[in-house]
C-alpha cells in the first residue's frame, strides 16, 4: 500500500522561520519515531496482503495501470468492483513552502473484505496442503508396511532355510548339506509361491469384476440422476469425521484396555512367581516332614529299645541291691588265713611246675640216650628215621 502520511507542515509564507519539530523534546521525538515505525510495519503488512490480493484477482499487466489512473479518493464498499477496491492515488499540491503528499487509503470495510478473502484462500491452501501431505503420508505408510511385511517374510524364510537346510539338512557323517533336501526345499518354496500367485490372480479377477459392477452401478445412477452433489459430499465428510472421532474413542478405550491387560498380566506373573515359590516351599516342607516322620519312627524304635534296656538294667540293679543287702563280710582273721593259704598253694604250684619242667628235660635226655644206644647196636632203617625226629 502507500507509505505513512507525512507530517503536516505550515505554509512558509505565513510562518517562514517556525519548525514544529524544534519545539518537541527528545523523548517526544523518540516516541513519535517509535509510533511511526510501528505504523510502517502495520502498513507494510497491509501492503503485502493487498499485493497478494491483486496478483490473485487481476492480470499481471493491469495491476499498476489502475493505481496510476486514479487521482481522486474513491469511497468503496465490499460490493463495489475490483477497480474500486484497487483505487489508490496521490494528490500532490505544490506551494511555496514545499509539497505535501497525501495517500488515499482503503476503507475499513475494504480492508476487512480483503483480509477475509485472504484468510479463506489461506484456509483453502492449508486444506489442500493437508490433503496432499496426508496422501504422501499414506503412501509412505503403505511403503513402510510393505517393507515391514517383506522384511518379516525374508526373516521367516531365512529362519526356515537355516532350520531346514543349514542345520537340519547337514549330513552328520560328511558335515555337508544334503543336495536332495535342499532341492526339495526350493521346490516346496516355488510351489508355495505359485499357489500364492494363483490366489492373488483369482483375487485380482474378483476385484476387477467388482470394479465393473460398481462402475455399472455408478453409470446407472448418473443416468437416473442420482449423482451425489457437493452437499451430499459435505454430509458424508461430516459423518466420516464423526465416525473417525468414534474410532479414536474406541482406540483410546482399546489402548486403555491394553494397558489394563498389561498391568493384569504383570500382576498375574507376580502371583505366578509367588505360587511357584510357595509350591517349591511346600514340596520342601513335605520332604522335610517325611524325613522328620522317619526320624520320629526311628527315635520311637530307639526309645522302645532303650526302655527295654532300662527295664533290664532296673531288674539287674534290684538283684544287685538285694545281693548287696544280703552280703555278709567275713572275719579279718579268716581272710588273713585264707590269703596265707592261697600264697602257700601258689608257691606249691610253682614248685611243682618247676619239678615237672625238670622231669620233662630229664625224660628228653634219657630218650636221646636211648636212641643213641639203639643206633650204635643196630643199623639205621629208613622207617626209623622219623622216630629220631620225634625225639629231637
């Protein structure tokens, strides 16, 4: 749009030596400059908006001619023509003191009309950009899903190949992959792919038939005049938005239920761990109870045997006590006499044992002498040799 309105100066002929700015203080001048800059920013924004509006509504070569053709201010309303909206001029008046340029500005209604139209255009552009970005985003999501699907299929195929061929198809004797098994594996994979191709071909043919039916129905509706209008599309959009809101609510509920299920699973796992711990503790206690019962039975058996031994010991103790009660100590003289007789008898036994030993030695000597006398008088016979050994 136009620049800011210049400061009104007085005529130099009437007041040749007065300057209105010289009477103002520095703070006031600074404030005026700040206000002027702010108004310039506002006008610059309005100018840019008006230029965009002109570029959109009029041809490229006719924008500046209309601005130059107007020389008087025009009072316009929102219902006036575009020429009236773009009517801007400058009136120049010359005097002895200088020139004062007064810019013709748009009215508030015209500015509101232009701003409203620009806002609508921006909204349309934003909606268009949103649709395009959603399409691009959907395409990217489709590509990502396709890539994830292919990646999962490749991982599954790699796992099956490693399981069936690289590990399961190795000959344990040679350590190499069996060729027949690998060939069978690839043949099975090729047959599976052929089956999948046939299924997709049948599905494609059924979709084509469905597409033809829908095209015929659409053609019949067009012929019968049942084509949907823009109002119907708007209504469908509103219903679609409502259904999307319901879907979002259901997704939120589903997410909340999933969180609840996750928490429930965590609690269940914790209780399962506690149950396993208590089960193992119960098994340990059962085994300990069984061992304690075995020990108790052994202790009972030992107690019974000890009781029997105790009863026997009590009986012997009673017998010994009765014997001790009935025991009578002999006299001292009798004991001394018996002890002396015992010593005499022991001495006698020893002397007799010594005499027996001497007699045995004399017997051996006589037997040896007797044998020598027989050997001297007679020749020694072979059957008599053991007799010498007997006497020796």
